[in-house]
């Protein structure tokens, strides 16, 4: 299935719809029936203890991990369809990981240019103009020619964000992108994500940054052991959690 070109995605339907997703590794069921929607322009945070299945879930959405059952639809693309057009999905969903995985022997600019150039086969001059603009957008103007090893963790993570944006995704997935960073560079990455969100980018984040979730998220899901325990707007979830598991988790991280 080819999916709907990003520019025409104007449906009132949620842009991400996860329906009753189960995932097992062998006999171990990691996701036990997860369902939720993300609407266009929303910022949704997934929180929960380590081992809850958050990374597995976000990887299922990007087809990096196949679901055992259930469906996932992103901007009209059926992610679990065996005939999935992976390129269409790559153009629709951007993903940033805890480990930025930049190519160490390529400059920041070359890293950002790579996918549009080699995956999409776009014109080099145009790709370069856009890559420079994206680096400026993540506040890395002047670092175009730096190699990843010459950049701080926070700067590398912002290159990784620019690299994802170069595919012009409709949805960005972030999996604990600040977890490996020094405290002083966490903020600059969160500022970048906040700016993206303010521009209307649909963002789904797994995060331990509760202040960020509280300030930026439209909706927060608390997961534990493969289920969504409870969810709501951050103002409600953080101050009036109903479930004991949520309250215990929040008391440890807030
Ligand atoms: P979280 O991101 O919430 O910490 P994960 O999705 O990484 O949770 O992992 C959830 C559980 O699934 C963990 O117990 C983990 O060991 C297990 N798991 C994750 N990936 C695999 C895999 N590829 N094979 C086997 N078990 C896995
Ligand atoms: Mg994880």
C-alpha cells in the first residue's frame, strides 16, 4: 500500500491509530493489547517503568519490530500489512533513538543529506540547501562541516533530529532521546523538540523527562508491563493519577 502523500494528509482521522497491538518475543508477551490514537499536531508522551514495552511499541509503529497481532495505521499506511511499502513509511515517520547512530566519518551536513540524496534520489543542490536550513533550525548553523566526534551529545542528537526531518515526515517518534545525554545538553534537545511541536509537528515521545511531558504534551500514557494503565492530559495525570501503579511511578520520578 503506497500510503497518502504527506502534503494531502488532511483527514479528521487520527494520524496514528494503534489498535489492540500484541507483541511477543517467544513466549514472553511484551505488549498485551495496546490501543491509542494520535491526532495531527498532537504531542503524546509515553511514560512508564523500564521494561514496560515502550521501545517495543514505538518500534512497532515504525515497522522495525513486527506486531504479533493488532493493527497500526499511520497517515493511511497499514504498518502491519505484509505488503507494507517501507519507503512510504520512511517518508511518513521519522524516528530518533537514544543512540543517535550518526555516520562517524561523515560531516553533520552529509549526515543530514544522506537519505534525501541516496534513498529518495533528490537533486544534490536542493538537498544541500534544505539540509543547511534544517541544521540552522536545530540551532547548529556553523557546525555543518563538523564530524559527529567533534560535537557534544546534545549537538549530535540535534543532527539526528535534522536528519530525520530531512525526509519531511508527518510524524516524529522519539525514544528516550535525552537519556544518554549530559544534563547540560538535555535542555537544548528538549527545546528543539518543543519548537518542532509548536510548529505543528505530530510527536510521539517515550520520555523520562516529566517536566517536558507536563509542559509540552497534549496527552500522556502511563504504561506498565505491556498495558496502558491510565492516560490523560498531563495536568490530570500528574496531579490526580487514579491507579496505584501510576502514583508509585510518578512518586519515584517527579
Ligand atoms: P522499555 O522501552 O519500556 O524499557 P522494551 O520495549 O525495551 O521496554 O522491553 C520490554 C521487554 O521486552 C523487556 O523485558 C525486554 O527485555 C524485552 N525485549 C525487548 N526487545 C526484545 C527482543 N528483541 N527479544 C527478546 N526480548 C525483548
Ligand atoms: Mg526503552
